[in-house]
């Protein structure tokens, strides 16, 4: 799974997810897994690593330091 995300290879990730699904034994775990799988597959484009986006891999400290302000603003709490 890590290799699929690092290389941004969706077909490899789906192969891994299919393999994991075959190892699940209980219905409860299978339902939780399917929910996780749907979220991961639908948001796969957001897992693209910074290196493949043309960004430096040193981090995005500016955004991390502004996280609280952004989340409050997004939740419509009137803060900036």
C-alpha cells in the first residue's frame, strides 16, 4: 500500500485492497473495511506525494502553522 501511494499507482492500490478484503473473516470488519475502501478510492487523488506534485519534500510548515486558523474558518466559526 505504501508503494502504491508513493508512486501514486491506483491500480496497485486496488490490488492491495482486494487482497486485504480476501483476508477479512467477520461481517463487522468487512463492513468497516468497505467503508474505508470507498473513502480511500474516492479520495485517491489527494494522496499524491509532494515530490510528484513538483513540491519540495521538506514539508509544508507554513500551512501546518496556519492549520487552526484555516479549520476554524472552514467550519464557519467567523474566525480568521
